[in-house]
C-alpha cells in the first residue's frame, strides 16, 4: 500500500464521526399527554357516551358465544355444551329461511326506495318557500308525527284501516268502492307499513337536509340569477350538489341497517292473517328467543343478521368512497 493511500485512509478514519446510539424522542408522547391534561373537560364531556357504548354495546358481546353453544341458563355460558355452527345450519336449512329473508329485504328495500328521496324533495321545496308563517306551519305539521309513539301509531293505523269502522274504508265506500281488509291481506301489509312510516318520519328527516342547504352561499344563487338561470336550474346545479355528501352518508347508514329494521311496529301490526308477509328476521328472533326460550338459536339468527348488515355497510361505504370520495371512514 502506498504512503499516499495510507495517509488518505487515516484521514478518512479521523474524519468519521464517532458512533452515537439512537435516542428515542419522547417529546411527542409528552406533548400528547400534556394536551390531554389541558383539555380534560372535553374528555369528561364525552365520558358518558363512551360508558354508554362500552357498557351496553361492547360488554354484551361476551354473550355472543351462546350462538355457538347449546345454552342452558342453569349451566351458564361457560358450562353449556359447545355445538359450533349447528344453530346456523339449522336456520339456513329451515323451510322459513327464504321467507324471512324475502320479507325482511322486501320491506327494507321498499322503505328505502320510497322513504329515502322524500325528505330530500320536501327539504328542497321548503327551502324555496319565502313565506315564513306558511313555511313554519308546514314544518310543524310534517314534523309532528315523528313524536307519536310506536304503540299509538300502530293503534291509529289499525283503527283507521278497519274494514267496518275505519275512516279510510268509509271514504272508499263513499266513492263507490268495496271496503279493503288492509290489515288482514298480506299483499297490503308492506304498503301500509312503508307509507305509514313515511308519513311519520319524512318531516323529521328533512331537518338534516335543511341544515345542509343553509350552508349554501347566497352569492351562488345571485350569480346564477344574473346569468339567467331558472329556479329549477339553480336547484339542480347549486342545491342538489350541496346535498350530495349528506345524501351519500345517510344512504350508507340506511343500507347498513337494511336487515336491522325495528320489529316493534311490525310486531304490533302483525296478526295470523298477514303473517305470510309480516314475519321478518327481527320478529322471528323475538319469537324464538323470548317466547320459545331458544336462546342459542335466536342468538345465532341475530348474529347472522348483524354480520350481513356489517358486510353491507362496509361494501357500500367502500363503493361510495371510490365513487364520490364521501364515506363514513
């Protein structure tokens, strides 16, 4: 090795910085803890909601395992025999599986098709009304049915649609038609359920859309008027695009609850004559679990229902995220 090369290597070694162990920076963690302490009031504010979901939604998940066991109350969850997917297989192979699925999807999809666009249309119409008194009156009349309890609502429906004493059938007779047994005819049950729900919830559903429309900049409408745009053109090109993100979010949530329809109203309107179209998964779980004491079987059916809803929610959310860049997460 030449003297020049040795000298160059020596200088290179001298110029090298000594090895320093990597020090983990703990400042971000301390900074985060400091922010939590500084904003402790906000964490106390959300604590009740956190405890509610933890106690009533997460802790009960411990009981899901009875869907895979032959649950006997005297033996407890851990003492009951493990049967795997036996209850799921029994449900899938039963003669009523497809009937329950058809009725549940039929009512849910029918309600989604009819009930989803109506609050949007009503919100757009109310947004165009300038008369304050008339607007407030319409809002009050359309919001009021939302505050009627399910039990009272079911009683009103049964009373109004009675073939003998119902006001609807009396009106049909005056027009020359024969009375229609709405509540005993399976073909009418879905229509009665859906349109009574639309009457009760449409006005309340417009609140969200009216709140979204309140965020529209008036200058957009003023510029459109100067350019000669008609009212319908302004609704189509200004108001509706403003509602699209809200519409997408609510559609995702509605599709995610497609099979999780509330059973209280259906149960109250249900009778042996319309059972053919009114028996859905939710009422079946109630019947099997609480009335027939088939706890494991009912838990398996309910778990199947929840899994399908979760799959629908995730799928629709991903589709919406790719198509419109608006999603729940």
